[in-house]
C-alpha cells in the first residue's frame, strides 16, 4: 500500500512544487514506485516535467478526476522509470465553487487514489498555496504531511493555522494523519537571518524538522525550464545532494515505523 504524502503550506514560494518534483525523483532513483499528483491549478508540477495543458487535456487531468469522476489511472502519465504523474489543469481554479454542493467533496481524492494505491510505494500530492477544497482533499487522502518552510523572517507565519487545520482534518476525516516533517527550504548558510530562522523553526517543531536542509541553489531554479528533475539537470549540484538526503530520511523513517509496527 502506498505511503501518501501531502506537501502543504498555504504560503506560496516556499518550495512545495520543487520538493514534490525532486523528492519524487529521488525516491524513484532508490527503486521506489512513485506517483506525483498535481492539485494546483497553476500546474507548476506538471510544467516542471515539461507537461503542457495541451499535452494533458487529451488524456484528462485531476480536474476530470475530481469534478467528473474520471478514474485516476486513466490520467496518469509515465515520466521515467518508477515515476509517473497525474497532471493538473487551470480548470482546478474553480474547484472550490464547483465542488461546493457535492456531497462528500472532501473525500474525492481519497476515493480516487484507493484503487491504485497498491501500485505505488509513494504518492506525493502537490497542494495549492491555500487551505481551500483542494488542499483539504490532499490532507484527507494523505497519511503524512510535509510542510516546507522558507528560511526567512515570516517562515512561521501561518504555519500555526496549517497545524490547526491538520488537527481538524484528523478529528473529522482522517484519524491517521500526521505531520511527517517540517522541511527548511531555500536555506543560505552564509546569512545570519537564515541560520537564526532555522534555529527558531527547530526550537518550535523539535524532532519534526528534517535533518536535511534544502540549500539555495541556482540549478534547482533552472531545472524546471528543462522539464526535468534536479538529478537529470545537474546530478552534482547541492540541490541533488539535498533531495537525495531527504529521500533517504523519508524512506528510512517509514522503514523504521514498519519494523516497529511488526515487532
């Protein structure tokens, strides 16, 4: 059964899409079968892998899955060995309005994922920069949440609200939901402010903070323009090193949890 992660933060520009794309690629490189789900109407995750709106419109997107009940398996596109994606559509921008009257609207993604969950080791859901209906669907479908935060002054602004939302989702829809980790992104060791913010985040969240920091790296910003992960674009970059380390953390944490449950 797939381990399902929602990558969520209602603040934009903190590294959600970059993390979904490159953590997925790193896990796939470790031999894990990975499905990426793009829930953001901006479709940046889809674009990161060179998938245009025209490319995905013929086969269908997450809009058709959530709005019209299309099977998730029918919209999935293979990217490379062990890695596939369910692309987004600009039509998702109207999801909050269009799904407002749908009974069980919070459960749509969970129900869509269930039939294919045993075909993957990981499902990574790239949620939009809001706490609307799409992000709620991501949280209800997930078993763990990764919260990327930027190493800047306002890093913690709004995270308390997100944690409250996670608690509400856990109480109402998904008792198994847990915070899988807080990920510090765009980290610049040379800046005193970045180090100070990182220390504050670690004091606030404790062991929930990943040991790996995602350092500021030009190659991470350049790789989407080539339609590739950081590993295909520049495998020797600090970005590739950091996401490989993050994948090892994520993978081994699940292995330890499984061993503890079985032993």
